[in-house]
């Protein structure tokens, strides 16, 4: 048979569109042509496949005109993931493997020149896409990638270490295994799905002494899914608090863990030891808008998507480029990001909790009792103006983190442990999920009025506060959702004045000079 079809998958966002690798061998001048909108690294597969077949002791059809088509032709293909299916297509078209037995299998893997298989990114995203689309197929993947794909429940994954391991699994009936006899025949393994273990490791909130008000704000944020802006002088503990925030969040469900890990796999950042842990992204303040949002050709996820179901910690918030900060506005509202380019678009989930930290002024000591601020009012105003009103409007809680005097820092007892706070957070979240099926931060439209259960006195108090403080409709709604979370933490059925009053305190503007 001179024509063979091998199934594989490309990567485009969280989808894994099917790619059929068509290989045709014909008489004529010897050549190796690869078509199908392939990027440079895919075109280089010709040399890798040729060397891998020869060094593995397999026959490469030197006297044939080889044409490889990656269909559909208008779908961009990148990376070395198509090396293995191209090699199998050549072997099937030349009769060295049974083409009929390849049905029901999908292949991905990069070939070394010796024929060994190297891992590819996006294996977990591919396996998750198969499960989501309810496609019954067995994935054949290299070591490293196969273990990722096997994390998906009910996934059918075969791990192959070498090209010959794959060839021996699909030999024609009655044939004798060929190839390099020195290659062991134990590389073909069926992997079982890996259950997710509970993970509670991480830095403890007990390390942070004092700072009761910021800790309370972070507890509210964890319970309701809210974003937080912490402002305070250098060394007051903002970073310590932020890096311990992920431990306050409830344990991830299997689906949440799979979505988070799939995005990390697309970016090539998946770590097996982090499986089931909520991610904490901490990009440097020199990060560009593309680094935060994602982009490139083909599009890849950015930091906000890599923090999906976790925490995005932006330290030194005013120092980020203006374009990068403004790019956060839509994901904070919608929970997803669409990267649109002229030729294609990719959708990524981006339901993260943003924890931002900043100094109140350029020198950092505005309002500090320890040191005098040396900034002029104009410098302070210019510094704080780097944060636009629409962005601040979308941050639910604004909290001040004061510097502790040395005597309080040394003599203060250890703070409340993360596990204790997390237990309260889990109870509050469970109450919200039982009532409305989502976190309080995700409430939209009429659902806010339905589930808020605001009593008359609290409503009058909120109206007066919103009028005096000049709040927008968005600020008012976000204060209401924070108040609902405070009520859930208190175990209250209705949202009362005391809950609204505390929520109003967390909508304070930044300290102005003078």
C-alpha cells in the first residue's frame, strides 16, 4: 500500500483539533515533500525522521517520491509533535507496519536522531480535549508526556520510549520484529489514570505576625473569590501575605486541577509534583501585555491563563506597563481571554484571583510612622495615577498594610495557621455554592438581587455610602458581593448593616498626600 493515514492532534487554545497525517509513496525522482501549513520546526521533521528510521535499523524508502500532507491544510501546525506520526505513516505506506491496525490510535512525539522519543508540550490538554469531546481513542505518547495525559480519568494512554516500541506493536501479522536488536522491547506500557492526592503543602499564614486587618481581607477574598489590592510601605509583609494566599483557598476539584494543569502543559510548564496545587503566578513588573495576556503565532497562554483556578500576584503594581495593567480589565470581569490574530483565534480560561501589592508613593513611606515621606504631592499623584479608575474599580478589596514597630514584630505571637483560616473559608464557600452554584464574586445581574438578601437598613446604609463616596454601579455591586461573603463567613442568612459597613471599608481610595 502506497498511501497511509495516521491520526494526530494539533494545539490551538484548549482545543486539540484533529490532524490527519497522509503519507503517499510514488515512483519518480526521490524527494521528501511536507505540506499542510507547517511551521519551520515541523518541516525539519524530514531530517529527524530520515535519521531516526535509519539509525533504528528500519528501511527508509530512498528511491521513492515521499509526499506528507498534514490535513486540514488551513490549520497551523507547530512543534515536533508530528515526528512520530510522520515516521509511522512512511512505515505503513511502505508495508513495514500494518496500516489497518493504526485505526483507533492517535500519535504524538518528537524523534531524536537515534529513534528515541522525546516529550512534547500539550499532552494533558490533548487528553482533556478528547475527554471533553467524548472521542474514544488511544493516545501513544513519549515518556513525560504520557504521564501527563494519564492524569485525565478514563484516558487510554500508551507510553513508548523508542520508535521501535511503536513499530513492534503494529507489525503486520506473521512478520518477525525487525530493527535494532539492541533496543529493549519493554518500552511499550499501558498507563493507568493517576488519582489526584490531597495537597496541603505551602508556606503557612502563621509566619506572618500581626496584620490582622490584611489577614481578614484575604480571608474574605478567599471565601468569595474576590481580588485584593494591598498598599503599604516596603517590608510591611505584603509579599508574605500574598504568597500564602493560595493556601487559604479550598482544595481543587479534579476538573479544576485538570484545567489548570492543561494550560501549564500547553506552555510547557507542567510539573508532576505540582499536580493538584493551586498555582501562584508572580510575573515581574517588567512583563509586557503579551506576556500577561498571551499571544504569539500560534497563540500561547499568558500569565493570567497560567494562573487559572489559582492566584496571580502582581507586586509593585504601578510599575507594570500601562498597557499590561489595562489588559487585565476584561479577564477580571469575564474569567476568560480570547487572543485574536489575523489568521486565527484562541480562547483560554482565566478565572484567577488577583492579589496586587504596591507602595503608597514612589519612596514608599507616605503615612508611615517610622520614616517621613520625601515625595512631593505631584510625585505621589503621578505615581498613584498609574492605576486607572476602571482597573481600581474592578478590584474588590483595597486594604492598607502598615509597617509594624520592631517591638511588636519581635514579641508578637505566631499568627493564625493557614489550616484554621481555610476551614472557615471552605464553610463560607460551601454555603455560597449551595445557595447559588457559584462564588459570590461570580454573581451577575439579577442573581445579585436574588441571592444577596439585603435587609432594608443595610440597603439604606449602602445607598448613603455610595452617594457620598461617588461610587460607580460596578463599585456598588462589588461592595454588595463582598458584603454577602462577609455574611457567609459569619453564618448569617441575610446581609446586614454590619456586613455592608465592613465591605464599605474595603473600597477606600488610596491615601492622598497632604
